[in-house]
C-alpha cells in the first residue's frame, strides 16, 4: 500500500485539513493508501511514496525519495484528485 504524506511548516492546521480531503478523495477514487500529515523537519526523515505540500515547502523536500508535489493552493481538491488518480 502506498503512503501519502501531507507536509506543512508546523504539521498542524493546513496539513490536517488536507489529510482529511485526501482521505475523502482516495475513497472517491476507489483506491487505498496510508495517509498522514507532518511538519517539514519530520518529513525529511519519514518514508512515503507521495508527498503533497505547498510549493515553498516542496522545494525543501527535493532530495526526498518520494514523488513530491508542490501545490500553489493546498485546498485545490481537483488538482489533488488529479495527482492521486495518476500516481496511486
């Protein structure tokens, strides 16, 4: 099962909201994945297959083994759905 990690600066508000949206989208796509959220510092040492974050955060994760997607709008569920449907 693939792991999707949502990353924001502090790992609190925005990443938690996006995590809930991602879980809903995965269910709509009839797919399965492990989904969690974290802060930038912790993300660097966590394993994941897909990382979703704001564009400025994504730049700091360019060396991560996961596919990193930097979003201009973390609440753009259509873009998130597009990314997940193509990569899960």
